[in-house]
């Protein structure tokens, strides 16, 4: 039974999941700090879906030790925050705790649980020195891919703009009892749930679709429609997608679509403002490592050339450093 739930990262996605789980009777807590912590302690969580607003009280603290062992921990932070999370998360995790990662890009555990030539491959771009893998037991992890658009005011109020679909799966592909229990709970809470036997493939597919739009929008300040409408920028994005698709095929996660077909889906969103563009506008750090640097690193490790990805990473990283939104190279 999943009753005690802790949200680690009460932003747009974490707040959405936490609010809905609290609404169906889960005992929801949250790890937060600063103004977010104060707002959660005073006003709880609120989620707007259409005209409906769901409000729930939560127990919030900046110290996971105060919250104790959980049945479910939902990690919904940006990847660049994971080393700090790993240093503090131990008090939440017991022998049966599920750790659900609802994050963008390539997660630190991406090659855990897989077989084949690249099983156990370590990525310094998302898990420097293996610190995260050492702190969070691999057998506790269930992966998630979130399909939807959410905004947060950073103070416990989340607006679900469209979409509420979650794909979840065990890293080793097992059709486990805990996976189905989690799926049932999330479905009862009001999310659209799909279970996957190869969650890494779902992660790679989403990454393939947004690893261009996010950094290009951050660089240019343009919404997705304008990026796609510019023939030169569109062509560059398609070249990046060709390289990423080649890497996916090499590691066992081929993509059946063309870049043009995937971008046609993006075009349906209209003047869509990516999460990374929202981060630039808010002065928040950019998750370039999980979205772009990790793909480049995998390409280097498996022997796929990435000249277009190199250009995308170099330009977006330099831009972010100049804005103070990405660490300066040591």
C-alpha cells in the first residue's frame, strides 16, 4: 500500500503530482526551502485543472530527516540539483520505498537494469563520480516520462495547462506488482497512466523531441512556432535530431519517426514557450547537461559523431554561462 508520499521538488510537475495524490487521501509531504517552504507550510498545495482548483495541506520541511521513511518519493527537481538531493535523501528511503523520477532528459540511472553492451554505463554529465548512483539504491527506482504542460508560481500553486499523461516503468523492464500498484494510485488520482516495458525508450523519444526546442528557445527567446518557421533554424534542429536518433539506434532505442514528423506534432502546440525559455526568463539555472551534454557524452562513448549536437551545446552553454545560469568551467 502506498500511503506516505514525499515530493522532492515542488515545482510545476512535482506540485501537480503531489496535489493530486493528496486529493485522494495520500499523506503527502514535501522537501522544499525558502519562499516555497514558507508558502507550503502556510497554504499547502493547489492545482488548477481547467476551471477546477484542488487544494490540499502538506507537511513541508527543508530537512528530509524530519519527514521520515516514505512509501513513495517523487523526485521532480532539475537534473543539476540531483547531487545535492542525493546528499540528503537517505532518511526518506527504506527497503520498500519507490523512488519515482519525474525529470527531463537522461537520468543518472538510464543504463542501470539494462542488458547488452552498454549495461551500467556511467555518465559524468548527469552523475559526476557516481555520487547519485551511490546514494539512491538502483532497485528502488521507477522511471517516469511526463507528457503535459504545467506552470508554477514557485509558491505551491500549479496550473495544468494541457496534458496529464505519465508513462512509468521499471528500469529493468519488469512487470512488477509495485509498478501496477503505483499505476493504479496515479490513475485514481486523475492522471492518464501508461506502463512501459522499456522506459528508457520512452525517455529517449521525449528527449529526442525536446533537446532542440528547449536550448534553441533559450538562446533566441522564440516560441516553438517561430523556431519551426525559420527554415535555417529548423534545418539545424533536424540535423541535431538525426544525430540523436543515430545514438538511440546504437544503444538499442531506435526511433521510427522522422524529425519532420516529430516537429509536425510540436507545431500543433502553436506559440509554445518551452520550460527552458521559462527558466531563462525567471533567471533559473538551465538543465543543459541532462538534455544535451548527456547525449553528446553517450555519442562519444558509443562511437557516434555529434558535430551538430556539439554546436548546440557549445552555443547554449556559453549563453547560459554569460547569463549566470550555468556553472563556469573550472
